C-alpha cells in the first residue's frame, strides 16, 4: 500500500475517533435505560480501541513513535474506559444482594457501594484538554452504574478515585477511647462520635440533668442506671426487642452503624434485656444519650436523651403488687381492644392489672412534673411498638396544644422470658428529655442544649425550673443548593453531610423544590439551608466558604450532579 493511501486512512481515522466519542457522550446523557446505555458505552469504547490500535500501527510506519503520540494517548484512555465499563457491567448483574423481586437494580446506600470499584466510577473528576489548556469536567452517573470515563479526554487517575471515593472506608471509628474497624455499612462520622463523651444527662445544673433528677425523685424507689455504653449490637438494639428484619428503624438512613453488626443505640430500650437479666430490682430508671439520623430543624438533633422506666411484678402475687386506686383519673373507662390486644401469654386479668398500674404511675409522674398546671388534661392514644402490647402514647394539653410526652405498654412476655424473667410480668415507658425540657424551660432551639456559652449554662440551677432568657437573636443567612440525584438518594444522607460540614451552624434544612425530568426521569432536588450561629453574627463571606465546601462534599460523597 502506498504512502498516500496510508495517509488517507490516517485522515479517516482522525475523523472517526471524534464521531465515536460523540456517540458515547450522547449515550451517556440521552439514554435513560441503564442496560442499553451500558451496552452503547462499552461498544463505543471497543470500537475506539480498535481504531486507535490500527492507527498506531499505520502511524508508526509513517512518522515513528513521536508522531503516534496522539493515538497512543487515546488508546490508553480507551483501555481505562473499557476497564471501568467492565467493572460497572459486572456490578449491574442482578444478584440476591442487589436485586429486588421484580429484578430492578437498587442503588447502594451511602457508604455502601456494591464494590469498591463501583464507588470509584460513580463520580470522577476528569481533565478535558482543549488546545493544550486543561479544565475540570465532571460526568454524571446518576444510578452508580455508568463509568465516568466516557468524557472526551480521561486523565488516568482511576486508582486515586477508588481510594478517595469513600473517605470512611479505610479508617477506624474511635468511640470513648475504643477503636472500631469500619466496613461497608458504616455511616457514623466523627461529628457524631465526638458527642458520645458529652453525656449531658450527667452534667449538674444542665436542663437535661435537672429534669432527669425530678423524675428520679418521683420514682424514688427505682434503681437508677445512667452510665451505659452507647455502642450496642444490632441484637440488643433490634432483635432482643422483636423488631422485624424489614423494620424501617434498621435502615442506614435512620440508624448510625458502627459496622454491620454494631450501632449507636437508637433508644434506651436497647439495654432493657441486659438490665432485666440482672434481676437486681423490681423497678429501674434508665437514662442515656441516643442517636438517630434525622432531619435538621430547631426541634430535631442527631443526639438526644431518653429516660426509660421498667416495673416488673411476681405473677403469683400480681393482685397485691399491682393493685391501684384509679378513681378520678383519666384512666377510668379506658378499655383494651382488638387493635390494642392482650398478649396470648397473659390472662385478661393480668393485662388489666399491669396496664392500670402503668398508666396510674405515669399520670402521677406527669402531674408532678407539671405541678404548676393545676388542671392538667391528659389523654391516652392507642399505639404500636414491637416490644409492648397493649401500647399507649400519652399526651397533655399544654398552652392550648396537645403535646405528646411518652410511649409505653405492657412488656412482651417473650422479652421477659428470654431475659430470665418468665415468672414475672411488667410494663415499660420511654420519653425524650429534650422534648419536655424545651417546653418546661422555654428553650426555643434544641441546639442550645449543646451550647457551652456561659450565657446559657449560667441560667440554670439544680432543682429549679426557670424560663430561659434569650441572650441574643443573630440574623440568619439562607443558601440554596440543587442537584440531580439517583433513585437511592435519601434526604437524611444530605442532612448528615450538612451536619458534618456546617455543624451546629445549620439551624434548619428544607426541601423547597423537587423536579422530575419528563424525558430522562432524572430527579432534581433543591434544599434551602438556614445558617445561624447561636452565639455570634456570621459574615456572608464565612457562610459562602461553608456553602462551597458543602457543595464539594455533597458531590463527592453522594455522587450527585450539582446544578
């Protein structure tokens, strides 16, 4: 073949490569079906690979190694693209772990990539070359399955992307001086673990401690337990309390996982069985800090404090131990029903005695707490909890509104039996201390409980219920962030990132807009973040820096496309 013919072929190859690249880019952005998109991307990469291989062979014969540099670089990029496509294709195959009954693919949850490689290609920062100048460009992979290397010019940094895609993957969590190895289910961050040592319920003159002590004074013959480790097993937190495997409380969007089998307790009930097994007393009061992933506003915080009460009775002496006088209380006339049933392990009389003792005891405690309210109205609402039946919620009419105070019920006998208490029956209640303290002390923002500002702390004294006097009201600063997100996105995942980046500077986060693209079905969300310090005025420049960091971390950790 003549040199002229070879030159004509080289020119043809030069035009073919951009066409193939355009085909790949169009497939990535315009095809909504994952399988078709993957096939198109992989096919385009293979075609470009073959074209570049032939081009290098011809170019070497015409111009030597230096003249072939253009095609060699393209060949390396296509090799990287094909490798990433192989990872993604392999991870997109249905399996028992990633496929639902309908066969649809599920996106891995935050910090839960199906494979490390998949986490890497969910989001890559690549360099695009235009006339010798480099600029940064990011390619969206909304479902976690499309390789980011379909961009025009890939800088070969796959290894770096794999290592940096999950910042939590290769480190340990340190909680109260003990280290816990992370795994694929770990979602607890240093921002949360740093609070495990605060234990506000044990700090004298703190509103949480003041309220705790007032309840303990009412139940003066109950054994107090208040120094339990917040790290518990999933067996303690869920299984021992009869939570079903599909209960939403087990989800990584709701619970902080230290590893696959260990969590930060989500309720004081996680210690119920271990306390009952001791048989050290007939009655207990457990107080502890508990942890839940939740929304961000003035009444929700990822760490709060619960108090749990347990009271057990000898089944053989139940009539004497549980008998109470209930005339004149709101309990009178309350009935058990088919929707709030007696357990099959209990006789109707046993259930009635335990239930009446429970509600009589709690009404007395609440009337003592709100002793300034002489005509306090109380009502009982049927409820459901996996670990009690019958179950109730208590509400009080306070300042013109019904306020939910606590949940309670007759302990499931299976829990009693497995806790070495088969000869006993009992009841339990649980309440959130912050919820009651905010009302009793007139504290408007739950973040204030964590403040170390003397202007807050100095207002309270042990044993006294005083109304909080606001020492300032600094102006708010609103910032919006919007992005395209995949099907597996959960609002709590974004809330966690806001907490990690902004800390207590974020007063609330609200979803103000949600848009579904009519053609691609991609979902866009817009959140408004209200930044406000409780202790000083923040500058717009300071908030801008936080917002810029938030955008960067949101993009890298959630694999979203910023708008």
